[in-house]
C-alpha cells in the first residue's frame, strides 16, 4: 500500500477536490493507497472537511495539530501515521500532479527506494519569490554539496527510508535535503508545477526568509566555518599591515604615537577574530554531535540473504 501524505494549512477549499483527484489517479494506476491529510493548525474548516470525507471513505484519514507547527512537522506527523509500504508527500493545492505519483510508484516497484520529484519548471510565482527561492537553493546547494535547485518536497520513498526519517534525532529537520542525505537507490522524476488550485500561497516573504535561514542553519556549518576563514584572512592582512606600519616607523615617516595605536588595534582585532574562529570550530563540532544522526546507514549485508537477493 501507498500512503499519500498531504500537509494542509488553511486548505478547506482544496481538500475534497484534491482527495478526489488523487483517488481517481490512483484508481487509474491501480494503486492501493491511503490519503493522510495533516491539518497544520488550520484556522478554517480544513480538518472538518477531512473528517467528513473519512466517514465516507476510510482510505482518507487525517490529523490536526493544536497550532501551526509548520510543514516540516506536518510531513513527519503524516509519515508517522502512515501504514504504507511506501510514502508520497505532496502539496494540497495540486501543484504536484497526481499522475506523477503513478510514475513514481512504478519506479518503486522496479526497486527504487527514493524517487525525487524534480521541477521541470518553477510554475507561476512572483518574480521576487522566484528570485529568492532560486538564490536560497543556489546557496544551499553550495553549502551542502547537494543539488537542491529544482528539488521539491514532492517525493516517494520506501518504508525503510520513512523509518530513518522518523528516527532522525534532530528537532530541526529539513525533509527536502534529508532524503538526499539518506542515499539508497534513488531515481529522479520530472514534473511540471501546476498552478495552485484554490486559495493563495501560504508563504509570506518573512516566512520564506525564516525558512531559508532555519534550513541553512540546520543543514550546514559552512557559515560558522566562514567565521574561522575570515579570521585567518584578516590575520594575514594584519601581519602585512603591521609590517608596513613598522617599516614606516623605522624609516621615520610615521606620525608620533600612531604606530602603537595601529599595532595595538591589529593585535586585539586579530586575537578576537581568531578566538571567534576557534569557538566557531567547536560550536560546529557540538552542532554535529548534538544532531546525533546515525554515523552511517547500511543498505545491504552479506549476512542477510534476502538483502543480497534484493540487490540483484
Ligand atoms: N503548509 C503547511 N503548513 C504551513 C504552510 C504550508 O502544511 O505552515 C502546506 C500547504 O497547505 C500546502 C503546502 O504546505 O499543502 C505548500 O504550501 P504552499 O502551496 O502555500 O506553498 P508554495 O506552493 O507557494 O511554495
Ligand atoms: Mg503551493
């Protein structure tokens, strides 16, 4: 069975249509599925709609958060509730085409553990939003070494990957990047981003910036490493400046008292920056430790015969 997780925040106008469209597509693809709506503290009748539908069709299930905890939390809660052999996460506004799920599912049947939905276009979004999003993902791709440019939250993954995601000890998860981090047999599927079905995007500029900063901080220590790097660069600059100041002093064309001031400044600033850099290194190490991620994930093992069979 396939569990389809749909995080929904104030989507009352979309629930019914989305459920029907998805169920229809799954019927076409002859896929046994359940749909799990996770109402992320919606202020409208999102959950009531889901509850109504689930009375008619037990394949539709739902939970509601006590308040808005964000899409990341909604995704994880949905995965936790799902009972499927594989999982799909998609948006409630049908921007992720249900027909693509069939394609993803077939790949899962072929033996892929993760099928990444990759945007072949970016859909209709405002210029500013598009620019912000692409610069965020460009920076993040650089920082994490994972190509995040056109990736999305639309993906399918096997139950074993779901278990890994749920067992991540860190509080600040970044679903989109974690499946890349997990590895396994992965395939990409391209899809066209459709227009939002009903209502407006739930992201304001402020929430996007917050999301960007949060995810960079939760996935990379590069900004911290940059402090160290800047410290070293400034230190090198200070040595050069220090030498130049001393040369001037000994050549006798320095203003009285100026040399001492410059040297003192250089010494203090250099010391502070290097100190910050060292602290940064330790904080980066603490950060890695505190996430308590598994050191590795094992995929196959010769001691388990089934596994080796599966690898063939
Ligand atoms: N969403 C959510 N919690 C939030 C914000 C959004 O669960 O705090 C859901 C929303 O209901 C939708 C999906 O996340 O199903 C993507 O949101 P949206 O379509 O607003 O984002 P966009 O497509 O504009 O990036
Ligand atoms: Mg959307």
